C-alpha cells in the first residue's frame, strides 16, 4: 500500500470536469501551451495562450503568477504534461492536464472559439515523417538502395523523439510560414497579461 506522502498526485482532468469547474471556480486559469497558430485555429473560451517554449523560458515567472487551480491544455496532452512537469519543478504542484486536449474538450461539448482552420502540429509531423519514409523506400527501389537510409534516419529520429519526449521535426515544422500566420505571444503579451 502506498503511503500518502509517496502517493502520486492525480494530474489528469476530464473535459466534463473542466466544464463544471468553469461554473464553480472563479480562480480557474486555463493555459493553452500550443503554438499561436494552433491556438488561433481553435481554443477553449477563456483560455490563455502561453506556448510551451515561452513557458519553458519563463517558468519561474509564470509560476509566481498562477493561482491554485491551473489546467494545462495542448492537442493531445504531451506538451501539457511537459508544461506540468516544468511548473512542478518551480513549485506549482496543483496543475492539471486536460485529458484528450482541446479536441477532447470539443468532443465533450465544451465552449470553444474557432478561427482559421489549420492542421495541428502533430498531424503535420506525421505527414512529413510518413512521406519521407515512403520516399526513402520508393527511392531505394527505383533510384538507389542508398536512398533507403532516409527511412532509417526518420525511424531513428522518431525513436529518439519518443524516448526523450521531444520533437525536432515538430520544432522545424512550427517555423514554417503557414504555422507562423498568428503572432507568437511574448512574455509581455502572455505571461504578464495573466490575472494575478
């Protein structure tokens, strides 16, 4: 049996629970850690956009501004969990990660703001990685067997990405012009704009 001091805090929050929290808690703060372009295409009404790289750079400053009821949101939960871990190191151990991310909230009938439709970053990464693997295999058959190396490099990169919970391809794709249509938040426009 696990003692209370060693029990891991529950950090997942169901979309239905978040909907009820909006009605019950005035101190609720929803932080969306996706890119500005993803946030612009669809976000939970009343949420604040603090992309993961910005949160990572200013974790202590952000932690000082957060209250006791914080919910972190991304597309699937991966980036929100990374944000939760960073905030936990800064002393915020009461942050929750929304189960199913923003799409899960929509599926549960949550109130969202919709903007310009864009593919989310994770979907773009899957398209590029899959295309490069197919290109490497087809090139290996029709051009030169050496082209198959491309498929191996992508597979190695995906394995490294899973093991380290990072994504270099995602970072590269997020810098593409179609993902920069929205202006990325700054420390001043995101963190300092949060209610204290």
